[in-house]
C-alpha cells in the first residue's frame, strides 16, 4: 500500500468519524432543545389528568432519587402523559432542569402552587343529619351555556340533601381573602390566595360564616359559609337555578399575569382521600 492510499484511508476515516460526531452533536442538541415543551406542559398541567397509582409510583421514584414528585410530574405533563415510567421521567427531568431551566422551574412552581397548601376537605358534615353526604366527579371544561357557551372551570361538590345553608364550607388552605361578595355566575363567593400562589374559589354559597374583608388572613379550616344555590343572576340573593352544591375552583397566574383555571378534581380527590372519606364515608364520591 503506497502513501497515497494511506492518505485516502485516513481521509475517509476522518470523514466517517466527523460524520458520527456531527450526528451525535445534532441528536444531543435536538434533545436539549426539545427535552421540555412549556406549552405542552402548561396545557397538560391545567387538565391535570394523572392517576393516583402513577402519582404514588412517581413519589417512590422521586424519594429514591432525592427529588420531588413534582419534578417528575412536570416532565410527565411536558410529554402530555405519554411517558409513564417514573425512571424515565427522572432521567428526562435532569435534562429539563439542565437545558430548559426557566420553563421547567415555572411548571414546577405552578405545581407547588396548586398542591403545597392543601390541608382540608372543603365541605363539612351536616350537624342536623348524619346521613347527609356529598359526591363529586371530574367535570372540568364540560360545556356550560348560562351567559354564553363556556367551559366549566371547577369541580362541583354536590349535596345529597338538596337544602341550602346546612353544609358548612371551610378553607382548604391558609391564605388571604382577595374577593368576596356577589358574582353573576358564582353567586355569593369568596376567593382566597394561598401562600404558594394559587387562588382558591368557593362559589354558590347560601351565606357567609361572617363578614369577610378583602385582605383578611384566614387559616386552613376557617369556616367560610354554607353550601347553597346562589347565582346565575345579576340580582344578589337569587337562588333556585340549580341544585345545592359547592363550585370549587383553582386558578394560577401565568408568567404574563393571565389568570388560568386548573382542573381541581385531583386536588379535591386528594383531600377526600386524606380526610373527606373518613368524615362522610367511602361511598359518597362518584
């Protein structure tokens, strides 16, 4: 083999090696760019559809890796629920934290806002009727038409005894009262901003437990009022347009200050599992 052939072989080897390295770099760079989609994560986070069984597996994996389950959940939402292996989610969380730190941290912050301050199931037992129960289901973004076509932005906790003013309503968290009084859709409502930033909204109250003031601090378990059927009218005090229930909503503000609703069903279910079912009994949830 002459020198010319050696040079050609070396050149060919160099080209092959360069091509392999270039392809690896392109693949890695593509993965860095696409490892976390904020838009997908935000949309999926708002839907918040994740099973309790998967959440439990995420928590186990996160504890083993010295992470928070919210870090895995953020990636799960960024993948729109397509990746369900907690180990793989943990690997992708490290990529997201390294290459998309701002977007990743923002979604983790939203998760902390809606989960970290939850302490109490929002409905209490009826003193005069030990058999009075409640039920609830995932109805987020189901169609509603009063006031125009819109999506339902809450979780309705329905009363088995359709009587206003007998079911006590409690704050699920510590917080500060931001809004109180009559709304056309929500009737007598109260909105409380929790320490982590979520806005918890309680609507259709029959009456308030006391006269609350905007800026007033409340604690988790504070008696807010009684379940009712007020609303769907510009006239304060209107009742009877729907069955007695509590409309419970959760909202966050995004990076632009826009208020966004989040499906509260998983949080209501969590509070039910932690407290509600022991108060009302296992059969009260739909």
